């Protein structure tokens, strides 16, 4: 947890190749999200938890008119990206889809940017967003190199929660202690079982689990 906090708070991302690759990843993920909008089963997952529970000036969900609180928007955007199972894949001891982290990163980024504009401050630029995405990819990817959660029946989205928690805590102004505390809580809550990924239990949850 200390290493994660140090990396998120202190590391400067300067690699041109990494930034260019992250840009392609964001474009690819948004393409996946927009294609998912053609599927009613996806679209019905994207609104507020209950009708009318919107947030004026909240986070915008791409391809919709929804403005939601950052948590619900993160679920919606993550669901859009993951729905068709077309976004990026990382295969190691554990496998996963690191661009799933964009659900939370884009939601928090839009929330912070709109808030900044209302207060007369400068919003985030895409360079900052890309660097946050790179850090999330690195955290999830490095953890997956030597840790197989599926071997004990846990779903790989536990690493999405870990990476997204660390990065968005920093985005929201959290210092190293806050990042450590948030990451600790992400582990304490444990992870989802892989049950919904295997016959005879496979169902639509597989398409929104990363949200």
C-alpha cells in the first residue's frame, strides 16, 4: 500500500510512448462505449438508481443526457466500456481489462472539471487524465503479474477497484495517508466471486461487473 501511495502521489509520467498509447486506449474505450449504446440491455443500466435522482452540474454520461453523481456515473461509464467485452485485455497470472478504470477516472475528471469551471478555476486537461489512466493501468497490470485471484475463485475486477481507488483518491485531493487508507478499505471489502463468468451461471452481470 505504501508503494502504491508513493507511486500515485509522486511519480511523474513523462514517457511519450506511454502517453500516446493511453490516448489510443481512451479513444478505443469510448468507441466501445458508443457501440454499446446500440444495445438496450446496456442502456437501461446507465441512469440514476431511482428515477429523478440526477445531479444538476453532475457528471455527464457519454451518449446520454444523464448528469449523475460521480459514483453512479462511474458505474455507468464503466458499464458502457465493458458491455461488449471489446476493450483492452492484459494477460498474466491474473487477467483483466485495465481500461475498466476509465469508468471512475473519467467520472471524477468530469466532476472536478465542471466544479472548477463553476468556481472560475482551470479544469483538468486530457494530459492529466491520460497520466491518471497510465497509473491505473500500471497498478492493475503489475499486481496481475504475480497474483492470481481467479485461482481462488475471486474475480479480476478486484484489481480495478484497487487501481481506481488509489488514483481517484489522489484526483480528489487525497494525500499519501488518504490513498493508503482508501486502498486498505478496497482490500478489506474483499472481491466478487467469479461465479457469473462460468456456466451455468453466466449472465449479464459479466457485462457490468467492472462498473
